[in-house]
């Protein structure tokens, strides 16, 4: 449709960026994860203020992106549900625990179940909403779970579950 047939008030802000989507899951997060999210927000707000203080017509796109990211971060922080680590020995894999697992070939790995905003699969910190997180959730030592992956399912035996040690 040509813009000639669109009312001016229907056009909206042509320069507006689409909002970053929010997860539909509860935003469970560890206390350390919430602190990291708050630091990300503060650092971005500081960068945005510095950029805005030195006006330049070429920075408009950067400011719009920063504004959008600040709104997203603020929403994630406001929706955060901090979950303190438990005490003692957990009976089963739950949010905030670390699970030691062994695959069918005997390779061992330790995975920490964390919030979506603090997931880092390269460091074996997986979201509780991920396929691996969902497979492990509720499993007890001695249980076998199926981790559904695009490359094919992997069977994992849960060897132990613990709360992470304070760093």
C-alpha cells in the first residue's frame, strides 16, 4: 500500500525500534545473577548518558538502541524473582543447584541451573527453561534423563546434586 493512502496518525514513529521480546517464563534469578543484571543496566545507562552529552546527528540510532535495551533490562530487573541458594544437600536437581552428570560414553560434566538472564552454556550454566534444564529438573542421583537435542537425544545419569559453593 502506498503511504499516500495511510493516515498520518496510523504511521507511528518510523524510527522506533521494535522492543526486545520478554520471556513468558517467571524470571527466576540467583542473587548473583540479579546483581550482574543491575550492573549491566547501570553500565549501559552511564554509556547512554555519555553519548547523549556529546550531541552528534550520527548517534541517534545508537541512542534509540540503548533506550530500547535499557527498557528491556529495567523490565527484566522489575520482573526478577530472586531465589537464594538452599542449605544442606538437595535431594533433587532444582533451580540454583549444580548437577554432576555422566553420558552414555562415561564423560562427566557439571551443569548449574540458573535463570535465563544468567545462562552461559559455554561455561555449563544452563537456563532452567532450556531443554537440558527441563530434562534435569527434579532428577535425583541415580536417575537417567533424556536431553533432547537437535543432533539427537543424549541419555545422562545424574551422579550428584549440590548447591554451588560461595565464591
